[in-house]
C-alpha cells in the first residue's frame, strides 16, 4: 500500500511513497500561494499513481503560517473522503522534524511573519527538545530554512520514517502554532439610522476594496491581493461583503470543504473601524451561517482568543460551542484559542 504526503510549511509539497521508496514527488516553492497551488499538485500526483493503493495520508501540521497550514489540513481531509480513507489514517508530522533529520541540523528556523520565526531544537539523535516562536532577532542563517532545496531528499526521509513506523510521523492531524487572522468582529447591536445596508457576494472588481480591508484590519497577516484574486476564482472560497450606502464596510470569507459532512471554515470576519459598533458584524455572521446551511453543509468551525469574552459571547448567541482548546495559538499578544463549532 502507498502513502500520500501533503505539506505547506515552505510552499506546496506533495509526495507518494511506498514502503521506503518514493513513487512521485511534486513541489512548488512559492509561499503564500497554497490556495492556488496545492490542489493541482495533489491532482497531478494522483494521476501518476494507483489511487486505490493509497491507504494513509500524512499531512504537515506546522509550525507554519495560518493560511497555508489550514489549506493543507482541509485538503488532506477532503482527499481522504474521496479515497474512502478513514479519519484514523490521517496522520500528522512536523516538517521541522523532517528538515532536522534530512539536513543534519539540531536547530531549524522558518518564517512566522510578524517579525518572528518558528524555531525547533533537537538533540544529537534528532529528538525534538523544544518548539516555539521567537523574535526575529534570534534568526541565524545557519539554521534558517526558506524553501525545500532537495524535495526528493525530504520525501525519502519521510518514506523511511513511515516504513519504520516512527512516532515522528504519527502526530495528531491538529495544527501547531496556527495563527489565523482573528474571526472576531468588534461590534454592538445595530443602530436604527443606517440608511442603506446590503450584503452581496464578492466579485472580481471588489478585490481592491477587500485588499484595503485586509491591510487595515490584519496588517502583517493580510491576504495578498493576488491570493484574494486566486481564491475568488475558486468555487470553494466564498466572499461576502457588507455595504453601507454603497461603500464596502466589511467582509467575511469562508472555505467550503469538498464534502458536505465536513466543517465549513470561517476564515475571517472584519468590519472597518469607522463602521464598527453598528451591528454589521452580526449581519455578516448571520448571512454566512445561512449561506453555508443553504448549500448543504451542517457544521461551521472557527477559532477565537480565550481572553476575548465579548467575541465568545457573540458566537454563543449564534450557537457556537467549544470543541477544543489549542495552547499558544496566538502570539501577538500571546493567548490560547478556543476552537468553536456550530450545527447549522
């Protein structure tokens, strides 16, 4: 039997291995483009191998920036559904661990954005000692890895570890240090004197306004204009915009998984500062929930800071409830995250 490998730590990496052999390996080093690059690579590699022989999926769980990591995890679950692979056969691994072994380094660093880096340290047997996020001042060119220079070597290391049934490739398929843009609207109940409020689907000519919203609200973790463009071309990303007197005041984006029994991911909710405290976030959230239900999904998922009591209270009003707690989920400022879910 064969194993499919998916990772988005340093671009888009896909491989199929059998026992300790690499059957195929694909890699795109372009980062911040996993939305448009990963699925085509998976499709291409599945056309080269016998799909029926794939019985497990190994997916990278970070540490890595939010968007690529979430895309990789969601795609792994979608492919598993399509190949009739049970969820227990979706296993996680940290690309930092694989890099340490492949490159014979006892410290691995990768970019974490926000002037920070992810850093993992290891002993001489390459057993992980620590894994954390540190200031950019700690960057060391001897340890920093910006791309997979030898993707075939990485695939071979993974094949060997999988064949040995190593614990390194037997992690839960849960993200490490996942940092999304907060799905946290800062709003109060609607006031009565809004002249004209409407919610519409995002279109290609709205991209500059959405890009501006990202710049204002999410700064260093913003989606690039190109990423917004590519996502809007896809059927599995849906953008809703809320307009006040024709002016775009806020937006929400959701990711629709391949299969209707998977959870819709609420990627972002944001309202520009000058339009906050007018109930617009409520309207966006309700429209998003209604839409996901209308198109046949039964659950939605989001993450929220544990210290944000106002946001938690808001989400509870719409039926969201806690399903997990992720330590060190947020870094600026540090906080854990509640993973919340609602039945639609």
